[in-house]
C-alpha cells in the first residue's frame, strides 16, 4: 500500500501512529512526521519492510509534547516522543531521524534505533541533549553523514554498516558524548570516525578505505582502544579480556600520497595491548599516525598493535610513540578455555543489546589502577551505583594525574545522572573537576576536566553559563578545532533555552540559537564542511596549490573584520598569528595540521585599537608576513 502525504503528521502526547508492514509513505511538499510526545510504531518484517520516501524533506523529528497539568512524567520539559522502529527504510531525507530536543540530559530519556536502513540522506541520524542513545544493526548507504551525536551522555553504536560511494563527510561523529563504538563497518567517507571531547570504547570495528583518515581523534578526546578487561563472576578465570574495545581493523585509509589511519589533534588514545591492525600496505611511505599532541612532552604508548606487513619505517609515525613494530600476531581466543559471555545492555540494564565473548585471559601483571577500574565498571554494570561511585572516587584519590583516571572522573557524572541527582550534587562535581585541575600538569587532562565542568553546568540547569564558557573558547581560539567543536557545544546547549517552560531566561542576542531541527543540523553540517569536509570527489579534481601563499587581507584598512586567504601545498602543521607593531603576539588564528588546499579565515579586530598589525603564516618550508591596518 502506497500513501501519498502532502502535509505534516504530528503525533502529540497520548497519540500513536502505527504503520503496517509493507507500507510505503511517499512525502511531498517537505512534509514530515513530528513525534511530539506521542508514539510512532513502524515494525516491518524481513520480507515486508516499511519505506519512507521523504524526497529531500526533513525526515522523522522526535520532540517534546506538553502534557496536561494533572499528568505526572519524568521529564521537567515535557514528554519525550517515542519511536518503535525496525525493519524500516528511510530514503532521500534531509535528516533521516532527528532527536535534537530541548530535553536536558539530566532526564532519563533515550533513543533506540535498530535494524533499519537509511539511504541517500544528508544525515542518517542526528541526536543531541540526551541521556543515552542506542544505534544497533542499522545500514546507512550514501548518506552525507551516518550518525551525528552531540551531548548524548552514553551511546551504544554497535553492528552498523555505514558506507558511502562519495568519499565525503564523516561516517560517525560524536561530540561531547561517551560510550561504546563496536563492531561497525565504516567505509567511503572522508573520516570514518571523528571524536571531539569524547572518550568512548572503540572495539572490533572495520574502518577501511576512507579518503582522509580512519579515525580523527579531535580535541579533548582519549578513546580506549585496548582490550577490555572485565571481572565476570561466572567465568572460570574470573578476569577476561573482551573485544569491547581494541581489536579494530583500521586500514587503507587515505592514499599513497596523503591521508592516514589515525589523526590526533590535542588528544590521546589508550592503545597498549589493543591488538589493533593499523596499516596501509599499498604504500610504505604514507603516514600511519599523524597530528598534533597537547604538549611537546606527551608520548603515546601503543605496544602490542600491528602496523602492517612492511618493514618498520619511523617516518610513518608523525607524533612521539612507543611501539613494537614487528608484533602482528593478533591473539585468537584460546580454544582450551571457556569463552565467557558479557551481555551489553542499555545504560539502565533494562534491554539487552549485544553479547560479546572473551577473547583472551589477561596476564598476571595487572596494574592496580587496571583492576580497580574493572571492578568499578562491574559495579556499575550490575547496577550497584553507590559502590561504583566509591571505587571511582578511590581511583581519583590514588591516581589523580593518570590519563587512565579520566574515565573515573567521567563515570561519576554519568552515575549521578543515572541516580537523578539534584543540581547541587552536580555543583559539587563541578567543584571536584575544577579543584583537580590545579594539581595536574597534563594539559590534556586539564582540558578534559574543564570540559566536564562545563557539562556539569548544564546538569545544574545553568545553561547560560555553559554557553558563555563555550563562547569564550570560540573567541579565544578562532579557526581551530577547539573553536569549531565549542561552537557545536554552544549551539547544542542553546536548544535548552528555546522554551519558556524551562524556567531559564532566554539569552539576549544569542548567536547560537537555531530555529528547529532542520536549522540546527544545517548549521552543524556547514560548520563541519567549512572545517573538515572540503575534500570531496568534485573538489579532488580541482587543481591543488603548487606552492604556499599568503594573500593580502581584504578589506584593508578594515573595521572591524577582514578576510585572510592562504594556500597550503602539502599536508603540514600550519600557524597563522597576529602581532602588533612592536612584535608582541596578539592572537593565534590557526594552529593545526592542514591538508593541501585553499583556505580563508575571518579576523575580528573589534577589541583592538586602531593601528598597524602584522599577520604571519608558517608551514613546512614556508613563512610569510603581511601588514594590515585597523582604522576606526
């Protein structure tokens, strides 16, 4: 049965729309389905799937429905819409499913999308400001971006196939979110996985043939890509290693001239004993690891990973690393021991999502912090939240400045959300993060704790202060990754200001305010395209710069803004800095690795006095300075 739909469908609180197996819903006039507190049930079958043809319309939008005053519900903002969707196909949508709600992630709401297909959507799934999201066994084909998540406290991205023939955009991007990315196949994008202020477990994925990088580990991120240590009570060995993290295949990303398998930007990763395959065997010269670490003293230890079949070439590792270059014997499960199951559930332990089996027995030289973290994780998995909080707090006390300890800091915030703690508890947690900063010298941990403190502001219902903190980063670091993702944080947090029922005052002249899900996601896509996704199939055919250059800013003189254009001929570290006439450093506009290409950036001199200033571009084998004039 084919249904032609020309007007929006809205499902309010108390309502339900049930779509029968085999139905095709053909939308025109940009019509959409708005699930505002009601329920959409769309359960197809293997032989009789349900198809949604949106013809470039928005897609399915999940929102908040307001309820009568005599109805009691968990959310302080209203009732969150629910979709029960499986074996359904969403085609040609601007956003396949969007859940960019005004619902703070203090509320125990979640989104589960499983066993569906997304085809030719600009975004397959977009979700923000949620407590949890579970995305399991979906198929994404030729979507501009497969999954985009911002400020989702815990995610399970498991067993999805995410492919594109366009070598464009990003397969999975998680911003200010944590959780598990496991057993997915991601291929054909610019970047397979991109992380920003996120430190998930990443395990058993195939991330292959993406045009720039397999995994982009962005600012403030530290994914765990080691074999996952867990205490399992019914396992004969009690302790076992599971491919919940580690054991990834990250290979053949980029090409023989450019691109790489892993890119770090002011970030790190836990890689020891990860048994990840990280390789590009077609070329023995292209970098396997590239990027910029948080400070010059940082070294990433990556013992017991496989770096491909060719001879060891130190030039393929562009950041300081400790590796064993010949160790490519990925261990298989020991057939002489019982393989123990570990059931993965949603965060509240209500619904089983996946089962993973132990792959190895840990050696007897486990460190104290490893065992304590595994014990705390087990308490959390069993729902013994107070015991888990006590153990995580103990770890913080004993190992405050260890990079492994960051997960303990983050889990405390997550546990307090699970327990629906009041705002004053998050104020105490914010104080813990801020006070810990003063005793830590590791720049990355300081950045990550600062970000956690900002997220606590949202849990305290102090959203305006969080937005102002993100805005300070945007202003202080223009043109950088930090600024891009801080802007995404500010835009996402601003969704919480879009209703009077929150009890919050609207932010006057809020530059981060959006007009709804389509505007929100369009703005996110534009930010990412300007920063990361300029390299598409079409632009690859254009002539790349044959030499580096720095153009004269325009207009000049200017008040208060001007545009600076420059060109980079080869992948390199790039800095663009502003100096006054006395040679004093005023501002850094760019400080990151750039791909070959043409770039431009706007400089705002509204806070500077009239006068002569200089801007200097430096990259590999190139330095040039130009003069500009602010005239007020």
